[in-house]
């Protein structure tokens, strides 16, 4: 009885909201059916399925997903190494000329990679810088390197903020027991800073996943390039691009969910320590 009363009370209070929701759903269904009929969605779907499954288009998509993951993962790892080194150089007190020169170089590096589009960096690196250096790398490997250099500029600022968030007493205590500055940074301060910035690293990884959509400019096959080729082969782009967008949404949603779980785990550990 109590449940029935609560349900009746709920419907009395929110009947207008429910009607609005039902009306929106009905309008969305009607719009979808209209678009489907207007653009011959059924025919386009048949064409997509024919080229995707019967002509082995899915194999290229799987290859694109693999390359996307490789570029994003190794780009993030390279970025973490470069970003950590730059952050450490930037937080060192500039008492010596060598440190000041190093900080100037780091500032120029960060300014370039944060001030130019990633696609420009990719084109400059692949078609100009690597040939000038006499280095010949496969497109995917080149993308890993260039994306890592780009990510390092952003992670350096993230890492610098993480280092500065660590209590200064931690560094002072390490120096007081006789540890040199480099050892104190790498073994005392940086591990604590990494724990503070792990959720932000997840966001950087998501950004790298989405930015890999440009690697087709240098001949690498990623998710975007795979679906573009699918459209080129079938002369039909609507369904491939819709499926591509849905795939990116699913990938990003999964990574975002994992980042949230990591944040909750870290917050629980912090509460237990307190």
C-alpha cells in the first residue's frame, strides 16, 4: 500500500515532466524514421555491411584500432618521460647558468609544441625533420614519436603542477638526510606528484586517442583512415562516418569510466590513510 501511494504521489507531481519526456522520445523516433526514409538509410546500411564484412573492411578497422592504441599509448609514455624531465628542470632554482639555459630551452620547446597545431607538427616532423636527419621510420612509429614530443609539452606543465602540489617539506626532509637534489626529486617528490596527477593523465590519454585522427596525413592507418577508406571503396560515407563517430564515443566513454574508477580508488586510499 505504501509503495502504491508513493507511486501515485510521484505521478501526480511529475505527470507533466513524463508527458514532455514521452513527447520528446516520440518526436525523436519520428525524426529518425523521416531521415531514414529520406536518405535511404536501409540501402546505405546494406552497402556498408557488404563492404565491411564480405569485402573484409573490418580487418582494416581492426588494424586502425590497433594503430590508434599503439600511437596513443606510446605517445603518452614518451610524453611522460619528456614531461617529467622538463618539469624537473623548470622547478630547479635557477642559480647556475646551465640551469637557466636548460629552462630557456624547455620554455622554447613547450611554447612551440603548445603553440602550433598537432597536424602541423606531424607534417613538419614526418616530411621535413626526419628526412633532414636521415632517419627513415614507418608512419606509425613516426606518429608515436611526434605525438610523444607533443604530449611531453603538455605533460610537463601537468607534472610541474603536480610537483608544486607536493609539500615542500618532503624535499627539504630528503635533502636533510643527505640525498642529492636529483635523487630527492626522482625518488621522493616525483612519485607523490604522479599520484596527484594520474586522473589528469587519463584526460591526456583521451586527448591523444582523438588526435590520432590526423595520422592519415602521413599514410598511417588509424580508425579514421580505415573508415575513410571504407567510404572510398563503397562511394557511401554516411554510415561509415556514423559508425566511426560511435566507435570513438564508446572508446572514450570506456577510458573515462576507468579514469573515474581510478579517481575513486585514490580517494578511498587517501581517506584510509587519514
